């Protein structure tokens, strides 16, 4: 059986875009009172980008302020990985990647993250800084 890879790739890209769209719709429905702003991380062509985080929800935190800050100075951020099509449920590696991303983001926010590399480059030659 011959596989038409171009058709399969087109279908996968369409499914990925649809999964992101429906995730945004569901977030807006579930969090209607809170008015989250949604940020999508797409590649240059508008297709799915490489990485753990596909979508980020962000809003101002109007709760009790942290010391030395005013109400509304802080943000609440949710990092989201979208699964679409025939993708299986969340795997252990996905959970580990998401936990590592959240842990590093929290450490960067607190000023506790340690930069271990600033000279790394990705496959396209773009600079990539690594923190832990």
C-alpha cells in the first residue's frame, strides 16, 4: 500500500489547526467570566510549532498583591499543550515536559533560574538559551 505523504501531512496540519481552534473555544466557554487572553505559538508557515507549549492563556491577577506590588501588577499564566486528531492521551513524557516548562518558568519569574547555555542554536540557526 502506497502512502500519499503530502495528503497525510495536509490532513495532519488541518487537524492541528482545528484542535487549537476548538481548544480556544472551549477555554473561552469555561473561563468566560475571567477574560483570559490567548496566545498561539505557530511556526513561520502558520503551522504547528515545535515545543511543549502550543497555547498560553494569560490574564492580570487582581487578587491580593504580592509584597511590594500593587493589585493588578502580576499575571496568571496557563501553559497548554494541544492534542488533536488520532493523538493518544497524554503520555508520561508530555507530563514531564510540561512540568519542566512550568518549573523553569516559575524559577525565571522568581529570578532563581540559572542560565546554562547562551550559545546553543536550533536547527534553523536561531539562538536558544537554556535555563534550569
